């Protein structure tokens, strides 16, 4: 069963064809990072216009790479939230048009749920995730806009057990990079700077006892005061140490919460996903600290892509679920909102 996935929730325009929810036949991503870097963050109006320019060429390329025509698709999956309203509309309208014109089943996909399904996709770096004795498992979704811990009982069966109470981890990295004058996007530049330094500064970790929730606003504020004390930001070597210290604080907090949740719930698998899961320090720390198996997609599947949308859509479609063509976008869609399917 071949599913065409379309993703346009933020600043990547992407299309992919995935077979049986696991095999990536083709995956194309057009990033806008260089466009938004000059502004220090994503500008919604700019993102929407760029999606309009890129969406058809990206889909044409994805299909052209394989010689597959739209009529050969068994289903279409597209992100309907959360994300930027104008950006979501571009992907949604194109997906609906193809669905109606070709009479192909269509399903709207929650972007956060889709991130989890990056773990089901094949690659040259890892074996596809099997399902024998997998469920229940704990999912860590950690990205620029979200930091969630989700208990997954089975396909489509989720219970959110932890969330960020303020900034998401990726958002904290972006703000930290801006404070230190390192550029955008924050995650990669903080990680790069950290490789040149040592975590020699003590920054706070929010404990939030009796909760699996995260909080990163305190460490961000502490970083601001540290960076501006005695003009530390004028010293490149100290900037590297500050970046390493900040990264260590974020990683330590995420790892401790995730491992504690996994132990308390008695799961045997942790599935990690989202853009921040590309951070090597986090990947290494989780693998070292976890008493159970940790599954993390290859880096190219951690950031936004359409293959994960197609994979997630496949599991909805094989369950007999689909969306009607009057489905609307939901920019503020929560992980726990009921899927817009029938």
C-alpha cells in the first residue's frame, strides 16, 4: 500500500511516498532555514509564500524520482496541525485537490503523532522497528515547539503523561543561541559550540516533583544573566563553555524525566522523535541512562519530513479511517485532540 505524504507545517516543504508504512520509496524536503536565518527565526508570512512556490515542484520531484504517478497512490496523508496557519493551508489544499481529482482516500495527520512514526521507517542506519512486545511504550517528542512524554498503548492509542509548562526544548535552544549571538537555528549551533567547550557553569534544572512535566524557562533566564555578567559573551572560549553548560542542563532534565517515567510505567521501549532528538549529546545520554531499549530515528528523519506523515497516515488508513474533504487545519492542535477521521 503506497501513501503519498505531504508536510508544510512550518519551514520545510516536503513530499514522500512510503510503502506499507515502513519502506521509504522517495522523500524530498525543501528547507527554508537559510531564508529565515536572516531574521533569527521563522517568519510565518514568508514561510507560507515559500511553501506556495515549492509545494508542486517538491511533489513532482518526489513522484518523478520513482516514476510513480499520483493515480498509483492508495492514499494521501497530510499534516492538518499543529503548525503555522498559512503554511498548513498550502499542504492541505494541495492534498485535497489531488484526493478529489484522483479519487484517492485522504487522511489528515497530527504532526506530533507523525513524529513518533519516524521510528517505523527504514533506513541504512537502523532496522525497522518491529512490533513484537513493543506496546505499551513511552514516546518522547522533543522539538522546537513541543516537549511531550506520551504513553503509547498501540497504534492510535495515546495518553500524554508529561508536557512542557513553558518553553519547548527546541525553543529554549533557539533563545539561548540568540542570547549568545550564535545564529539560527539554535539547536545545531548550540551543539556545535558545545563541542568546543566544557559544561563548567552550573545552571538550574527544574525538578517539578511528582510530575513528568518539563520546564525550560528557568534555565533560559539563568543563561541570560550568566551571559551578560561581566561581558562573558565577548569571550569565544567562555561562550563555548556556556553553550556546553546550557546543553547539559537541557539534556540532563529531559533524560531524567524520561527514564523515571519509563521506570514508573514499566515499559520496555522508549521511542524518541522530533528535531531535538538529532542532538548527539541527548542521544548518547539517553542510551547510557535508560535501563530499557531506546529507539531514535536517524538524524535525517528527526526533523520535519513527509515520510513520517505518510507512515502515520498508513496506519490510520489500514484501520479504515479517513478524513472528509471538508477537514480544516487546526494550528493549535494538541497531541490529545481527537483525530479528524471517520
